[in-house]
C-alpha cells in the first residue's frame, strides 16, 4: 500500500519561512504525481492552495509556493502570518482515478 | 462556480450501511471535466480518500475500503452518492464530497462536510 509521508508538525515564527515536504514510502515524488496541497483550519473544509506541483489556486497569497525538492514535493510558506496556523495536507495522484493523502502537517505560528 | 453539498443520516448503527448524497450545483455531474469524489476525516485525524467516480460509469476506490464502498450517480438529480456497508465505530468521521479537476488531478471544490457517527 502506498504511503504518503509528511512531517507531523512544524513551528515557525511570524515573518519566518517554513518548508513542508511530501514523500513516498517507496520511490520519489515527481510532477507526474500532480502534487497538490490543502490547508485546513479547525472545523472547516480543506482549502486548495497548490496544484500540479506549483500552481497557486485562485486567491491564494504568493507567500505560498510549491516545488519539487530532491525526491519530495514541497510547500514553502515565506513570511508566515498568524492565520497560516493550520493543518496542511499533501495529496498525490497515483493515476487511474486514485489519490492518496498524506497524514498532514500541523503548522504553529509563534 | 461549482458548489457541493452533502446530505444524509448523521447517525448510523454498527453493522448497518452508511449512505450519503452529494448535490452538485453550478455544473453538470455528467461533465467529463471532473472526477467526483468522497473523502473522510475521523475526529482528530487526517484526511482519507475513499473513492471517486468519472464520466458517470467509471468508479475507483481506496484499496482499504474497496470491499465495502459503492459510489454511484443520479444524473436526473445532479447528485452522486456514497454507500459504505458494515460500518463500525472506526467509520465515524466527517465525510466530504469534492470535485477533482480532470486536467490537473486535484480537488478543486469541496462540500462543507457532514459528521456521521456510528453508534448504537
């Protein structure tokens, strides 16, 4: 079974930069997996941030950026703000109509 | 702008079948531009993809749930549905329906989610 790995938690200072990663239990993440990233705050539905590795969804501030770093997908928050405190989920498209979610990263801004 | 809304019973007894419906507005369920999917989130835990449907007739399921899941569509009502059989307390979760963009393979519109509790 495919497992998508994410760091459980990260802490970042206001104005700081944090990079979250998204890996595969076996193999490397590439653009072929169409990595996407979602932000979720308590009690809310997920919000789409990034799709196709690095394309920002409509209305997403440019302090959020996506990339491939080494063998993982990455989400970087540059100039973190208090309202960036949330859970962040990576999703990989495995092909044939199948997606796998990562376990999520809890980001604390303090 | 697509909008999705989940509906269905909020309480299901163990061993019974969980049934949810997602009503789509602002677009056609018959569109080949989207997959239509279900995702769930147990309380305090992460998101889990359950399955998706494409072009009315093609369905795809999570290997871990495949034996218990059916996703179907009702084009006359512009809805798609989830059935999960033989539920246990582990199936207690917020269930989201979502559309997935066919070109870029990501979830672009989400329902607000509905909490379904499995309990006697």
